[in-house]
C-alpha cells in the first residue's frame, strides 16, 4: 500500500511539473518567407547555383563529345595516340569532378555563400526566439517546419508572428 501511495505521489508530482512547463512552437519556413533579406539571399543563391550548373553541364557535354570523337577515331589512331587522347579525356573528367566538388561540395563555394548570406538571418531568428522564450518563460519551443512532426498545434501557442515582430517585420 505504501508503494502504491508513493507511486501515485510521484506520478502526480510529475504531472504537476509537466503542467508547469510552458511550450510553444514556431514555423521557420513561414518566418523565413516573410523576411525580404532571406528571399533576396535565396534568389542570389539560386542564380549562382544555376550558373555553376550550366558551367558544369557545358563541361560535361564537352567531355562526352571528346569521348564520342575518340571512339569514332580510335580505329585510325596508333596506340600512342590513343593513350594520349584517353589521358586528355581522363584529365578533363578529373577537372570536371574537382570543379563540381569546388562548387557544390560540403565546403564548396555555394555552401560558403549560403553561410555568408543565410546564416546571419538564421542567427537573428534564433536570437529572437530565444528572447521571446525567455520573456514568456517557455521551456520548450518546437519548430513545426522540417523534420519535427507536430500532430496538432493550437495557434495560440504559435510564436512565429512574434518572432517576425521582434525582427522588425510585419
């Protein structure tokens, strides 16, 4: 009987503690869509990505044409000439892969540009959320955008508009 009373007391204590915690959520996609600087940064990144992609596609087409030409002419070439042509094609393919990595790799130009343009905006959003959380005594703030699945959200706990206001956007 004493164990049952102790278990009930612990469960009730946990329930009271859980109710004391305030939780809220934000939607970072909604927030970012309402920040003009973010839209401008995304447009700039999209243009840069498109430019890089066109350059790589052009280079790839050139390599494929070189390979087709080599295949068509290989019967007429000496072994030494074949090796030289193959070496040129292989070098060109390596250059293509290096350029692809330089542009789109984990620490590539596009990543660095994104860090320079988008990260400051993300930091501002994080700081605004942190300030609102502290002011409103929220223990947990979820982000309903992306990977977190929130089955039901009550709009009265949505802090997204407050974050935008804190950042100076309507």
